[in-house]
């Protein structure tokens, strides 16, 4: 197991290095930081523009290979991911936004997994019964509702609820607003901010896990080893719990592992709807602002999370299925 993990980590590090390097060259080719200054009326002197671009190592008049090795040297020697076109450092900006994305997405991810998998198992056992039909119809409805529309619906409902009760029970922007030192009030304020985006993000995830887990379990319920267990006297529920469920959880565990990337890179639409300055919103801002270093840093972080999910997916699969050997 240990040798397998080390081998996979080495392979992933090489893959990540190649992918991030390609991302840097692509971002340098398609983004134009100089246009940020040239679009001003009047634009700054050319010498001043070149000086600012040189400080951030994004001057298009410098060969991209030279800029790449400067950027790579800064990361390897100082863990310096460079500057944005406005001269602000990239690494601290990403660190603060990772915290916001974690607060926003972690609870929603956990709830969507717990509720989604549970409902998927519940409906699979009751296939074609009224519970299965009602829950599947509801899931299909939420599956086709865009995240932005769902977010706006939740916001409108929360505003109307606040107006009805005559008090601000829910906040529709940000993650914090309490400035005092009382920890109880701070937690209460935090929950008032968090509950709406959590609902918006939990529902689509829950629906996805529900439908996939239902499909996986239905496939394994008719497997030969499940029928053999039934023939030996086990009830349907016991056979599912002891045999079919464990196997059907393997692809779900893989999906959960790969969702780690989403936990850390944030949710762009939800962050924009609720004005939460997370990593997803930061990524869109880097693209809009021609921030080469910022966009590459976010892509690199997302790659690390994705490859971590891939490694966990392999480990989960081997743990759930003894037929798989990590060798």
C-alpha cells in the first residue's frame, strides 16, 4: 500500500507539473495584461506600463520562456506565485479565498453526500413504488433548474420571509457581519449567512448522488452473489445491506473523492449570487482582469485537489472491494 501511494504521488507530481506549465503558456498566450493599462483614457506612459508589467513578470515584450523560468524559480525558491497586474501578491489573495470557499462548500458537500446516498438507497429498495416515483420526479425537477435560478429563488423566498416576520432571519450576502466579541452571537450570525448558500449548493449535489446511487444499487441488487445470498435465506434488506450496498458504494466513493476539488475551488455561481468572495469568484476575476499569475495559481491548486481526489478514489475502491489489490 505504501509503495503504491508513493508511486502514484510521484506520477501525479509529474502530471501536475506538466499541466500547470502548459496552463502558464496558454494563459500567457491568450491573456493581455497590457490592455488593462492601454484601455484607460488617457493611458499611462508606455515606460510606466512596462515597469508595472515587469514587476509582475507579465510583460509581453519579454519572451515567454524567460518569464516562465522566472515564475518557476520564484515558486521553487520562495513559494512566490507572483503578482497581479495591480501589483497585489497572488498567494495571500488565494489563501484568504480558500478559507471562504471551505466555509461555503464543506457543509453543503457533506449534507449532499449523506442525504443523496441515503435517498438513493431508499428509492432503490422501493423501486417503482410511490416513494420512488415522487422522489425521482422531485430530483429530476431540481436537476434541470440552473444553479443561478435556484439561488435567486432562495434569495427571494428569504427576503419575503424576513419581511413577513419583520426581522432579518436570513442574510443574503457575505459570510459574516457581526463585529462583536460574543462567540454565541458570532456563530448565530455565521449560520444566518451560511444557511441560504448551503441550501442552494446541497440540493443539486444531493440530487446527483441520489440518482447515481440508486442506479448503482439497482445494478448490484440483481447480481449473482446477491441472488445467492437471498437463496441462502437472507431477506432482501439484509442481502442489500451486507452485499449489494458495499459494491454499489464504490463508484459513489470515487465521485465523492473527486468532489474534493469542488470543495476547495469554490462555487462560482453561488459565490456571485450571494456576494461571497471565494476562490471561484476570484478565478473569474483573474480571467476578466488578465491576471496570468492568479489564473495559473488557481488552476494549479485545482489540479492538486483533483489529483488528491484521484488518489483517494483508488484507496476507497480498494477498501470497499477486497478484489482490488493496490500493487
